[in-house]
């Protein structure tokens, strides 16, 4: 018995010893073979003897990587954008080992007068990846300033919005997690590691209507406290009245605390706008009746808009361990009733066959008050480097009241409305990586919305609307050859809306295909097929008849169906992303659009419909060209031709959008200056005409950091240049018996000055948890090299 007990004891000790020796620490360092500079964010991919991907690690700020592996035989591939890949021979990992220094050779491509050295940009199958370099961070005060230097991304310096390919339907993520957009924009540039731009995404973001996704990947070795204050003031120095100065101010304050496993942030944002401009309207009927609306006098404007928003956000990320992350965010947004008003006053002249019938004054005033909030919980689990699960749940609510008073002559009408909306959003995704080039992504989503609305005018009306949607999607990415790769998949969504007891059921199918061909180092071709969905808004489904003016009413359509737009394109990426050209063709058979009809000879009723054939074809292009040492040109444009066939008639519209800027950057003084042309006031087609909004301008700007880059001042001047600029926003509609045009004259943009001042109280810093351990291994004398 003693011998048996002794044998069991020895076996137990041996087993424990064996298990304690299962994991070994393999480390190394990566440097530039020419400059001997340390390379950070280089990927160290570990493969076993069967060429299966086991693990991936990234080098830290000093070029070191550390891998915890089971004992066995492995090879490591060192890969970095702009460098030639280096692969080790198969080696036995039986004990902790420092592999030494890997010297990667830069890949240099001479392109006549342009030399691209150590390219920081990579075009992948479904996204573009940009390494955030020191040059990109020079002179910037926030993540928003850095994003401006990413190809295809532009900043509207007037509205402070971020666009991709001239579209503002963009969502910004941090490490794949949805967060408050203003908080993300205010992140410190030094925290940014990479930026991924996904054009025409699939999955949940396609189902939610986004045209692009920006994913900011942060460095993992940061801790400390960061406070960022930012104020954007808009002033009109040549305003006709002093009461019109200032016309806008946007202030935000962000507090961010990072320590070990916890990231906590608080954000407050206040936005105030006061716009004063002239509005004109013209209506013509087939009977000869004509109604012209214009300002009362030339001494004052006839349209005044005042808006104020207050936003509060609290969020936290808890890194349970390197494999599990839990995030929570809560946000509250309010618009005080007394601060959100608009008014229009017109001189109304009615005539019949050029004979004046009446000359009246009409006046409309509106005030609103709304509160909205959302609470989101997110989880990500990185099981073993090849299997990742992420999930999030969001609850949101919205409360709004509004009143409208209309008077013209002896006619008067008061309207009051209230909307209460609640909703939930749930997603669960799983991603499996088969090897370094193949992956599978599947997901399930569920969305629930409920609306209770009331409207009081001549009588009282109630409207309820609810919708339950279930979503399922799957995508598989795989290589066909060394130069050819594909990503195939689809998303399906069921929708069951209930509008005041009128139930319906819809099925939306969204196929997805990407085919990427690496023709050469300087040319990448990508064929894309997408489809995206769009659901009707509250104002489009609401059945109330809202008075526009004495001759017009607007009525929603509760029977609207969700639209699906199919997209086909071929993208050519040239000279490592310096130039991109993408011709495209979009089509839909149930496009949601505004339509109008005339029940009588003197009234017109606006509504909404799923129109017949919608077609849109054009070309998108982006260009980034460095000039000499300190200058570069960055531009993106979209030229398009659109048509809608409705009621046996076809309406055609063509236009273009563009954002082009010439930028000067001094790396020594960190000064950034330039000139920008923005053409965003483009025509958006409707079944019987078009509407156009947004802004066009030519601007001059200069940005300069002070106090060791803690304080940054940017001055923007919107010039009075009118070439290529449209200062009219509004709409145009034409039927067989009726024509109307209404536009706002926004030439107040001329000679406007924007002043942005930001200050960062930064006590945060980069830390290196494993660097000391690696240095100790190095000091032991292990000099093995591959």
C-alpha cells in the first residue's frame, strides 16, 4: 500500500509538473532593417505544423511582442503594412525563449515623382486599414482631426460632421463598440492605433441604414486621466442686425479615466443655433391661379430659427481579462421648449391669369420640446484568438411635444402634437477565423419599436404604431488564389408592423458579395454587390393632415413599406490608395419618396409612397496627392444621374457632390492651413421633383497648437466666393396640373467666421506591462535569431 501510495503521489506530482510546463512564453522584438527604428503594432502570427493559425500578438511601442503558447512546434510570421513579410522556420517551443530581433525590410515603390515609402494604408477585402502615424497626429487636437487625414473621410467644418464618400450616414466605433459619437471625436490622438473604414457595410449596419462604418482601434497600453474642452463659435460679422451675432455655438466637455481594467468617461455637450434668412415660395396651377410668397420688406428677414440641444453621456468599459470586455453607456438628450422655435412671415399675393386677387400676410410659428435617452450594454468575448463573440442590448425612448400656430387674413389654426416612442435593439454575433485569410461571421438581431401619438387641431386624433423585426445574417470570406479573394453572404429581416390595427408582414433579403483582385502592387480591383434597407420615419407614416399653408396640407401614409436599394459597383484602388475610382449602379422598385396630388383646383396634398422604378448611376472617386514635403491635395467626388418612374411618368435629376482641399502642414511648428471647397447642397430626387439641403462653400482655415499641443486654436473663414456654390435650399415639385418651388436663401454663409478653441488636460500616458519581463528574458543571454 505504501508503494502504491508513493506511485500515485509521484504520478500526481509529475502530472502537476507537466501541466505547469504546458505554457511557454515566446517573445521577440521587431525593427526597421534600414533605420533600426522599433516597429510598433506589427502583427506576430503563430502557426502550428499544420499551418493553422494559433494566436496573434502585436508589438508594443518598443517593438516587443510576447506570446503565451502550449509546448509544441510553431512558426511565426511577422507582417506590417509597408514592410516585407518575414517568416521563421518551424521551431520547437519547449521553454521560455526570447527569439531576438526581427529586421523587416521596408517595401519601397517608386512612382515617378511620388515615392511611397513604408505605406501605412492597406486595402483589405471588406475594409481599408490606415495606421495612425506620427505625421497624421501632428498638429491635431482630437480624433476628429486625425480622421480628416484618412482617405475617403472628410470633415464638414461648418456643421462639424464626419462624412465618408460625401455621405453623413456614418457610424463611428471604438474597438468595434458603439459609443457616443461626440466622445469618440474628442479622444486624444495619441491613443489611436489604427482606423478601419468600411464602405457599404453588410450585416447589422446595413440593416440599420449606414452607408459607412469607421472603426477606431485604440492602443492597449494607456492609463490615466484625460479632460478635453472644445468650443466652436460661429459668428456673422456683417449681419444686418447685431441681434444676429453670434449665430451658433457648440461646446463639449469630456472626462476620460483609464486605469488597469476600467475605462470611465463622462461627456456634456451644448449646441445652440440661431439662423435668420429669407424664404421665397411660388405656386402655379393649371387653372391659371398663381400664389407668390415673399418677405414683407427688404429691411428684415422673414424666417427665424432657434435651436438648443443638451446632451449628457456616461459610459464605462470593464476589461474582465484580455479575453472579455463588458461595456455600458447611458445618454440623455434634451431640447428645452422655449429654446426651440421657428417662425415664417410672408407677403402673399394671389393672382388669376396675372390679375391680382388678394394681397395678404401669413404667419407661422412653431415650438417644440423633446427628450430622448438610450441605455446600451455590450459584451465581447475573445475565446481563443480565432473565435469571437460580441453582443449588445439597447433600450431607447423618445418624448416630443410641438405646437404650431398659422394665421392668414381672417383664417387661424392651432395644432398640437405629442409623440412617445420606446424601443429595444439586440444583436448577437459570432466570428470564427479559420486561418489568416478565411473567416466566418454570423449574427442574429431583434428590434422592437412602439409609438403612441396624438394630434389636436380641428378635432383630436390618436395613432399607434409598433414593429417587431428579426434579423439573421452570415458572411464567409476566403481566398481563391494568391491574388483573388471573395466574401459572400446575405442578411434577412422580417418586419411585422401594426399601424392602428392594420397589420402587415414583410421579408427583406439583402445579398452581399465582394470579389477582390490584387492585379499588382499599384492596382487593386474590387467588384461589389450590396443591398440596403430603409424604414419609413414617424412623420412619413403619421396619418394626420398637417397644415403647410392655406393651400397645402401634408399627410403621412401608414401603409408605407420598407424600401430596399440594390447596389452594384467596381472599385479600382490605384497607387496604394492615392487614387480610388468606383463606378456604380443603384436600383429599387419600392423607393420611399414624397408625392403630391391636387384634390381641388386651389389645394395640394403632400404624402409619401413606395414609388415605382428608382435608378441611380454615377462615379465616386477619391484622390490624395502629396506635393513636395509639406503640401497635399485631398479630394473626393460623386457624379450621379438619378430617375424615378411614378404614375407612368419618369423624373430625371443629375448633380454632383465634392469635397476638395489643399492642405499645408508644417511638421516642426505643427501648423496646418489650407483651402477647402465643399459641394454638398445636392439635389435629392423625388417622384415629381427634388429637394436639396446641406451647404456649399469655399473656406480658408488655419490651425495652430500651443502650450505643448495642449491648446489648439483653429480659425475658419467662409469666403464670399460664389463660383460652384448654391446658396439656395428647398424643394421643387411638378405635376400635370401644379408646380411649386420653395427655397431658403442662405447666403448668410458668406463672410462667416468660425473659431474653434480646444484644450486638453492630459495626465494619461502609455505604459508597458510586459516590457520589463521581456527585458529580463533578454538579459538572460538568449540570443537566438531566425
